C-alpha cells in the first residue's frame, strides 16, 4: 500500500490534499503532520512513499525537513508546496532533489505531484 505524508500547518490544505489524493487513489494511506518536527516523529510509525511538504510552517519549515526525511526514507518522493515562488526557493528545492509545486492546493496541483510520483 502506498503511504502519503501530508505536512502542512494549514488544516484546510491537509484536508484538500487528502481529498484530492483519495479521489484518484482510494486505497492509499494518508498520514498528516502540522510541522516538520511532527513529520519526523511520524517516521517512527510510518514509512511514506510520498511526502507533500509545505515550505512555511512554525518551527521546522519544509526545506529544513527535507534532508532528515531523505536520510530516514531514502526512496521517498518529496514535493515542496509553497506560495513563495522566488527563484532561490526553486533552486534550493532542485538542489535537494525535491519537486517544486506552487500553492494553492488544487486538484490540478495535487494531480501534477501524483503524475510525477507515478512516473519515477
């Protein structure tokens, strides 16, 4: 079973992501975290195949969480979701091997992530 970890401090964004993913893949398991720290804690009980990671969150933000996530789950596909579309953020995501996806969370943006994840 494919496991997706949705990490976002916005409950609405987590809910939308969950709905859009389950619409396409009703058999997938969706776990949630509200911060980067909580995401890393969740790795004690799950091994995600895909992580949707918000950039700006209280505490550990998305970019800071990437390396520990990759170290603990080397095969994980990570998509960084953000409204911050500055080139520096895109370049950092690319350097980390992370998919960059602009917010807001929509069926189309989640579809792009799922299509990219399925193509790997």
